[in-house]
C-alpha cells in the first residue's frame, strides 16, 4: 500500500523556482514536486549516513539518486 503524501507549503526564491523549472523543462524531473521531493530525499540520505540503513533502502536511494544525476549529466552534455 502506498504511503499517504501530505502537502507542505514551501517558499522559494524566484531564482530557485526558475532553476527548478529549467530542470523540469529539460526533462530532468517530471515536475517541480518531483524535483523538490528528490532534493529532500537526497538531503535526508546525506544526513543519515552515520545511521545504519538497511541494505535494500540504501541501494534504492543510491539507484534513484544515480539515475537523477545521470539525467542531469546527459542534459548538460546536450
């Protein structure tokens, strides 16, 4: 069963919003929401590196982050 998602309002600078929109327009992320969720998951992963993570969760996070970075790298090469 999929975990319920809860909306959290966030205020960003116009420049940050524009940078996120640019990544969305390039196809790196499907939406602003996906980009922001990715950034939060990445931050949490970095913060939790000193805590023991299950191997499965660690591999999932690694693969997800790796695929996003690959998309960013491929877009920048274009």
